[in-house]
C-alpha cells in the first residue's frame, strides 16, 4: 500500500524527495565529521588526509563511473548501486573505528557519493527537458534538505555528543537509499537500445569553446574553497559568535534556494555562458570585499550574493552541458565537470590552508583571483564558433 502511494506521486515529487534526503544526509554529517574524528583520537594530520582522499578518488574514477552509468539500462540503477555501496561501507563503523578503517571507508563512500551526484543531475535534467518541468526548483530541495540536516544534527550532537555520529550517518544513507528506489525510470526502451554502445562523453573536450566554459565554471566554483573551509572559523576569530556565524551560513543557502525557484525566468532570456560571466564577476567582487573583514551588515549582503556566485553558476553549468551532450552520454559528461571542479577545489583547499595562517581573511583575495580567471576563461569561449542559445527555451 505504501509503495503504491509512493509511486503514485509525480515524477518531480519523487526526484525532489531524493534530493532532499540525499543532501539532508550530507548536511547532518559532513560539517560534523571533524568533531567525530577528534572524539576517536585521530590526529589532525590524519584527519586532513581523510578529508582529502575522497577528492583524489573522485578525480581518478568519477568520469569512468559516469560512463558505466550511461551504459546501464537506466541511470536509476547506478544511483541505487552507489547508495548501497555507501551504506555497506559505513556499516563497517559498527565494528571498527580505527584511523585507517575510517580512511578506507571514507574514500569508498566518498567516491560513490560524489559519483552519484552528477548521475542524478544528468537524469533529472534529462527528465525535466522532456516534460518541461523546472529542474532548478527540483534541485533546490537538496539545498533545503542540507540546511535542515545541519540544524537537526547540530542540535543532536550538542545535546548528546558526537557518539551518535555513526547512527545519524547510517540513518541518513538508508533514507536516501530508500528514496532512490522510489525514483522513476529515466530512460525509455528506445534510449536503452540506442545507447548500447554510446560514444564517450569526453567528446565534449574536442571543442575549445566548451573546454574554456567548463574550465571557467570549475574555477568559479573552486573560488568558494576558502569560504567552505574557513568562513565560520574566521568569523568567530574576528568576534562573531558561533550562533551568528550559523545564521550567516544559513542566509547563503536561503538566497540560493530563492534563486533556484526563479532561475527559469532568467534562463529564458540569458544564455548559460552569460550567466557564468555574471556569476564569475560577482564572485570576484564578493571575495574581494570579504577580504576586507566587513561589518556584520555588509556580511549579510555578501552572503546573499551566494545565490549568484553558486546558484547561477551551478545551474548555468549543468544546463550548458545538457544542451551540448547527447542523453546517452549525459552522466559521463556531467561527471567530467565534477572531476575538473573537484581537482580545482582541492587546489583551492590546499591554498586556503597554506595561506590562512599568513593572510587570515585576506586569503579571500586569492579566491577573487580564481573567480577572475574563471570569468576570463568563459569570456574567451566567445572567440570560438560555439553557439550561444538561451539556457532554457
């Protein structure tokens, strides 16, 4: 009876529920993982390795996992498989929680979790392009789920300690696995037949204009590295309370969700490349001003710009790829961008960690340079013969 009710829901509702639960599970664990590592007595040097290792695995294998997903009868099967692997891997924590156990499991689970994201994005974009529904609004439920996960887990860990981390981790992964089973079939039988031997999604690299856009988008995304790693720490170091820092972080997510709900109107008049240029330019300005240690009122305004620096950039990029890659190769092509972005984000993390002790908040200025490089790269693509249609018809 319950299963019938679930499958009676609209396709868009089921995709929205998956995004909600997937990112809720991420929000309830990722920000608190360092606290759990510390409670296990894992030294900071090993913790840093644990955090970095999944990024290395993502760079090496995500494109190949995306290609494997494209060859399956449906992307839904790959999404379910990735979540099963993550759940089985995390169950090991019920038996052993040594430093090297955590490292190996974090690599395995981190890889399949990262790899499943562009597969789901490709599937959702393919579905909404056929039905005329709004992908951005569906994806926005992921952002809402993330912030709910952060708030609920923060309260739980504050009340009962990080010993509940593994329980929260397993519940979250089980929730997103169950919601993956509720996802619809994304490929028709005709698509399955036609995609028996698909060409590689790496074919997008043959056009220099596309390479410039993907590289530029990755640089713009990577410019958020210092913000993701050190913003809360830096705000508290300059006298802002932890509670207010959480509110500032929440403002960026709320602004991001608001943008996703209105992006469709923008995308009908502005091309993806022009959206990226705006996002890159605003990012450069945002990080330039953030490096001056502005007051609280100014910080709220800068946080609201997250709707452009992340929201517009992300949606423009995934739509840009979807318009130029056949659906048979969609997952691998989206995975290609994820790989490039992850590589540059790892560089951004490394720069941030190396420079923060010397430059403090002025490290934001290095992020401004990364955003500027990304903006120039996207603008350079206009020197090629790449067409420039509006993001959505």
